[in-house]
C-alpha cells in the first residue's frame, strides 16, 4: 500500500474551493473528505515523485476539518494531532503572515516551527502564509542530505559545481516540510510561494557575466532544468487557482504526455485577492533581462502585466518580492554605483560586484526607478506594502513619495538562518544617516539620476535573527507586526506599526 510521504499542503483557497497538494511513495489513489465535500484523484508521476493535486469544491463558509485517504486507508490527520481545517468563503478583512530564507541546519529557534507550535496551542491563524524565497538551499546541503546522497551512490562530499538532479531537489523539499508541527501548519493555513536564488543556486541570474560563466559548466543545463521542474511541482503548482492551472502551458503538457517542460519566458509571477487586499507575487530571478546595456528585473511584458494588476479597485496592495525594494540607503547607493561601474568597466568591478552579492533592485539597471514610478502612480490603494526577504535581517521602512503616502518596505529574513558578524556590521552601518549623504553624492558623480523617493527605517536598529511578520488588514486600516524567536522558542515583538 502506498504511503503519504509529504503533505498534505493546503494551497490556494478561493470562495468555495480549495487546492490540496501531497506526495506518496508510489502510485496511489488519494481521496480528501471535508464535511459533505469530497474529491478523489490518482497521483501523477514526475521523475520518481508521485504527486496528488486535488481540488475540493462546494465547501461551506466555515472552518471545516478534512481527512485524507490513500488507497482507501485514512492517513491524515495522524493519531494524536488535531484535525487540519479548511476555511473557505468570502471575507473583507485579511491577515497575512510571511517570511523567507529557511535553512535546514540549526540557527537558533526556527521561526516557522515556533509559529506552528504557537498555533497548535490555540493562537489565531492567518488567512494566508507567504514563503517568499529560499525554502531550500540546493547549494548548502545539510549532513543528513549528504548521507542520503551517499546511500544512493552519490559522493558524500557535495562540491558546488556538481549537478543537482530532480531527486535531490525533491529530497530537499521533503526535509523542509516534514517537521511535524510545520507539516500540520502547512496543512491548515493556505500557502503561496516564490523562489529566490537558492532554490536553484546561489546568485542565480545575478548578472550577464554570472550567466555566461555558469553556462560553460557541463552540469548547468541539467541543474537548471531539474531546479525549475522541481520548483514548478513542489511550489508553483499550488500557487495557481484551478482555472489558472487549466490554462497553464506546463500543466497542459503534463496532462498530454506526462512531461514537465518550462517554456522560455514562462510567467512565474501571479496575483491573488484576500478580501479587499490585492497581493501580487513577483519573480525577481528567472526572467531577468541581463543583456547589456539594458538590464531589467523582468521584461516589458511583465511590467505591463504588473501595472495592469496593480491598478486595482482595492483598499490595500501588497507586492511580494524575494528581494527588498528599499535597502539601507548607503547600500542602495553602493549597489547603483557598482552597477554603473560594472557596465562601464567590467572586469574586476564586475567580479567584486558578484562577490559581495550586489544583485537587488537598485543593482538591476533602471528597475528600481521603474518600480518606484509604478508605485507612485497608484492612487486607489489606501496602503502599499512591498514585502522582501533574502538579506538575513528584518526591518520596516517608511517611504515618502510625491503625491503618495502610506508606502512601506517590510523585510522579514530569515525564518531560520544567520549572517556573519562582519556582514552584520555592514548591514547595520548602511542605515547610518552619516553614510547616506556621501553615498548620494557618489551616485550623482556616477551620473545616476536622483531618487524621487526617500525612506527611513522604523526598526532601529534592524533586527538580526529568526523572525516572522504578520500584516493585518481591517477595512481602511492596516498594521504590521514583526516578531522574533527567543532561546526558549517563544516570540517577542520587534515592532508593531500602523501602516494606514
């Protein structure tokens, strides 16, 4: 009999329907019951992973417990655990939790595990959990995974220039989501996701020279194929509503011949509505335009799509990016200057830029200005929040733009990771007012247009450590709560701030 090895994960929930995702160890028939609603589907197989993707319909507008059967045997919920719930129906208000960068090695108390433990004790659950990048680290494998590779006749030592195949990626996802409390949390809270670089490889698509170098490696083609295929199966498949999935070219190909093939220019970005709040999740990695001299975070068609989706009749707009839009001002100016210097001189400058990871919005051509202009032109939302991760410290920054208020950068990173002491000093120093002015002057000397936006950090100093953030939207009002874990596994407040 087949066994449930990962999941169930509750993914998109819209009105009276819900998407559930899970994997089994062999082909199976999976059934989900939720009150009077039920759905049965066989698994499909992709490179050894047996995946069930089920859509429950006609759900009542109340929290409904559900059960999972595999080949007629109930396997979820597990004995001794509370039931997993689905809460469908329309609502005006919304609560959104998010975080990024979750390594599987120990770095203090994992914020996602602590969040799950608190929920199991009865704490309120959010309407949505957004995991915005680096849910696995394909280039920093923990010892347990290396032992697993060795058992499969793979070398125990894992050099960074070795190909990573689909089974290895699948194993990393299993390790990331199998901790019991986290597994329960993901079965009860709807979850959306987006990748950053570590789902593929550190510094993925950071520049044209990075891509040119990596394409000379004989293993790169297999690594990027396996990384994107596994991401589509394990993360992106559940980001789509059933209607969106039916029109998806990758899903259509999978249904026709059982293969997952990502076409060039495939859109990884997507949007969803939570009551009167619109959330747009942006791909900041896969579709970068790296050809010099026009570097952009994504192509024009993606900008046009973003502008159309952002111009919505909503009370609050949330833009979720794996990379922060607003960094510490001194670091922002340094990235912009290095981007210009690299384009002009290349060579050593570009090598330095890559070495110190200057790859954020201000380091990608004019994309910082393009996003700033887009946000400034939006008048309908009461508040605009740009979510970010990646940088291994957390902060809330308030932006000032001509004609537009209530704009914030909310960065929450990591869920479980750390940063070196030297890097910590540099990241903290980047917010010093005494460095911001000189940085701006250097940017003017490099002929970088003056920013039309100013911003200040509200978390002084920025927080370094494991953390999770929660945004609450109640009518016209919006608030953010940033919490960190302590040594006992409890949470303490870093900042709570009214956004609108």
